[in-house]
C-alpha cells in the first residue's frame, strides 16, 4: 500500500511543476527528469527548428534509448539525415517509424518529401496521397502534393490540391503564392493569377516575393502602373530583390524609357549575377539600340547561364524551404563553379559544411574555389581537410598535389601524386601532374615515364 501511495505522491509533485515550453525550460526539466523520453524528443524538435542538428540528434537518440518504440523520434532522426543529404539513412529511419506506427502521418509526409527532394515526383505524389488518406485535413500535405503535381506538369491537379490547402487554412500564404505562379506563369490565366498573388500579399504584406509575383502577373496583363507599384513595394521591403529590378526594367521598356530599363537590368545583374533573364533582356535592349559589342557580351553570358537556369531556380526554391539542406547547397556550389563564380561557390559550400562538417567533397570543392581565386595556401588547407576525412579520396589528393606544386612544395607534391596513384592506378591526371613535378625537379627520365603512362591511359580511354 505504501508503495502505491508513494507513486501517487511523486506523480502529484511532477504534475505541479511548470511544464516546459522553451529550450531552456526543457533543459532544466530534463536535469530533474532525465528519463522523460517525450521531453527529450520535444527538446530535439526545438533544436532541429533552431538548426542545431547535433543537439537534436543527441536528444532524439536519448529518447529512443529510453523508449525504443517512439516513432516520432525516428522521424526526427530521419529529418536530420535528410537535411544532411543522407537519403538512404533518412528513408530507413522513416520506414522504421512506420513499422512502429503505420498510421504515422508525419512519417508518410517525410517519406514523400524525401522522394520529392530526389525528383521521384510520381512516388512523392503517391506517398502524399497516402498521408492524406490518413489525415485529409492536413493543409501542408495538400500543399506539398501540389508541388509534386507541378513537377509532373499536372497543373490543374496542383490547383485542386492548393485550393484544398487554402480551404483548410485560409491564411496559407505559400499556397496562394503557388496558385498565382501556376495561373500566371504556367497557364497564362492572369486574372486568376493576380487574384491569388493579391491574397498572398494581403496575408503577408512583408513578403517581397509575393509583391514581385503580383507585379509580374500585372505586367503580363498589361497593367503597367500597378505592376510598377508592386515591384516598388518589393524593393522597399528588400532592396536586394533582383527579380523586382527585372520587373521594373520590363515596365520601363513598356514605357519606352530605355535608359531606366538598362539601369534596372544592370542592378539585377549586380545583385544576382547567376540569374539568366536580366542578361537576355539587357542584350536584346542593346541589339535594339545597335550597341553590337555590348549586346554580344550580355547575350553570350545569357547563353552560358541559360542551361542552368531551371536547376538554379529549383535549388533556390528548395533552399528557401529547407535552408539547412546540405546537398542542395553543395549542388548549388557546383553550378556556381561551372559558371566561374568562385565567390558564390564558396558561400554555398560554407553553408553545406555548417550542416555537414564531415563532408569531404565540400572541402575539396571549396579548395578548388579558393585556388581559382589565387588563394593557394587556403586551398591546400582545405584539400588536406578533405583527405583527412576520406583517406581514399584520390581526386582530393591529386588536387592537393597540384596546389602544392603551384606553391613550389615539390617533394610534398610528388608524395601526394603518388598517394593518388596508389588509390587509383589508372588516374591519368595524377600521372600528368607527377610528370610536371618530376620535370621541375630535373628528373627527366621519371618525367618521361610518367608522361608516357598518362598518354597510354588517355589513348586507351579514347579521350
């Protein structure tokens, strides 16, 4: 009897304590109640929202040690893995959650988001539909289902899903914005697009992209004065909004104010040098003005950027939704590198490494970007970080050797080229670099042998 009474007394004490609501509250609570699995999971949720992935993972795993059947914690671990680009691990965690609770809507939605991230659009659609069969009032799932439909070019199905999201949540500004994009940009139904964008602006008056979207829809409908006001509103909120400057340039061209249009296009390029459209508009403006060399320059740059425009737009949209998506940052950096924009590549790679500090390819590519900027010492340090993380990383060893060679550190360069070749004996670039290193040391026989090996590998590969 006494044991039962003691249990009741303890429960009463806990119930009288103030329940945690903030990170600090949860931490204080867990000092007193370290075996509270739910509190560990809820603290992990807060840490994940605060982008503290390491802290979140610690508390999710602690929750699972206490309560191994907690499906929510497995979903949390899956979300962390997904942000790091560890897709197989993320899927495994979500599947584990569903094995524990096959009606876990969060797990179904997370699996669907993972499929969307990996461009498995039909599979993502099916998974969101599974989630909605369990929870038809889930506005977020309807919105994300619409994103899958958009990728599948099923625009009217996407509209139906977005309309359902806005019926459930009448304040869902993102859904109204997406409706505006479909109507105005995909279907050319400008009146419907304008109405949807206006609703997004009413709901989020401080959202520059909503004002810009409204401006472009108004401009396409021929309402130049109203479009100009919308673009001006976007810039008042965010002076760095390149898309608003493009819109103002288009509006000024409609008014035949070419000098003002030129200024806006140039400003858009300065703010976002990877955006293709202002180069095209500026180039065509210069063609019209018979400024041949300038037209060729900007149209040529447009042709370089245009093949990457869709990928850039998709990655940027993804990062607006998931700023901690490490692999999206890495993919963005690779595009910037191809476009010879090393400073932008460095920013994206630093963001990638903030989430995944153990990702050797990001250190390697960061070294490439610094080397392109002429910062050889920093490049060497970054390549060394890459090979410390991955001792079988032949490409990074080769790049490290090349940077050391450029820096005049010949013995160290030779050793790294040789290390690359031990890992990958048919590595043509490493033989070429080895030949250069031998030649600089006056070892002409060794240089000739290495160059011969390089030439045989290249000939055999048909390059």
